């Protein structure tokens, strides 16, 4: 991360800013009312589209690549730069700002050229959401127990923004519906849960390099992940029903949600996918053989040590 990236105004994951000074000190509910409107007639129009850090979620990448009609690898190369997610070692990407004006590559003086498919972070402003218990808990078998999510909302009000001077009034619920936030929340929640789970482990437990590469691939390049499923030993290892196989073969959104289940299982041991019994038995046998070899090797080394000391 460069010094320039560290000093820009950051909108992390869902538009939450690290600097709390612009957050109004008031907890809002879905029925709370706010006054705000953004349109080309506002003096500050598109000013918020520069000097920002927009983290892209898997669903953001999926919708933008479809909108632009290009494969994920080309999109990543042209429009993103690597970053880390929410103070973790989990790799992700953020939009690459234009060098000439430090603005989003999709913004023009007339507005956003990908507005209907704009990233999740862009949809939140100016209403942020605090969401606790995002990681959930597990039962005795390691399965996720849905928690009662404790949520409240807040307004981010920046000095340059003139949208608050407009006379349009909404409830938080109406604003979120108008911006398509609820749909994005549903699409992003399992991925965000992975990030929050990783964050809860702290820096003392590092992800392995293969784990990082798998997380990055599943989060950014669904077609590569599909190849991994259907062109490797994946289906010989995991129990996947025929209906699911058919869905993930043809539906990118279904594949994306499946990738979250796989990552939860592979990275954190959550019992979302089951390994075939014969694979489990083969692995146990392999581990036992390795242990037996270690024991025999230790005995042999001990006997040789005794002989070298002249002991019987």
C-alpha cells in the first residue's frame, strides 16, 4: 500500500469510513427520516467520486464485468489494484482511480457511466450501517447458528456535500430500497461474514499462501473457480447434490454463493460442505501410515544412538 493510498478518504467495504468525525452522533432505525438528494444540479455533483478507496465485493465484480462485457481477469487488470480487506491478510481489490484526476474510472462530469451496476460502497452514502454479531456462532457440529443481528444506521455528513441542503425527505428504509442496498446486503453478507471471521482471529493466525490464493480466486474470478470445481478432483472429494451441480455450472450468482460455502469450509472448518467418506478414510489411512513411519524412524534412530554409545 502506498502513502497516497493510505491518505485518501477511505470507504471500506460498505462505505463505512475509518474517520468517524463525519458521522452524526445519532442512531437511526429503518423508519428514521433523513433529508438528502443527489442529482446533476447539485453543486458538488461527482465530487465524492474522487480520492476514495472503493473495495469491490464479489458481486460488484460480477455485475461490473457483465455490464462491461469483459472477462474478470481483464476487468481486474484494467480497473482495479490489490488491497487487503478490513485490517486482515485477506486479499481483495479496489477500484483503480484515474491518474490524471484521481477519480473513479467510471465517472464523468455528467455522472456515473455504470450507475445501475455501481459498487456496493457507492450505494450506501450517506447512510451507513453498523452490524454486530456478523460472524455468527456455531453449534456442537460446527454449523453456523444464525444470530439476531443487532443493526442500527447512521448518517455520514461531509462538509463538501450539498445533497443535505435538498428538500427530498425519505425514511432510511426508502433510501436503502431506492439505492438497491438490500439486494447488495443479501448478496454480500456471507462474503462479509468470512472477512469478519478472519478479522476476529487477529494477526497472530496468518492465512497460508495457498489459502490466500484460493480466497482471491473465488472472490474475484468466478470462471476460474468454476474450472477448479469441474476440472479438478473437487467433485470426487466433496458430496455435492446434482441440483447444486447443475446450478453452479450455469448460474454465476449460484456459483458465487457456493464459493462462500466452500471458503467457509476450507478456510475456517465450518461444516458447510461434507467430504466423501472414502476420501476421509483414505486421508486417515495416509495420516496413520505417516505416523507409523515417524514412529519406526524414531525407534531406528534411538537404536542407532544406543549402538553409537556402546549400549545394548
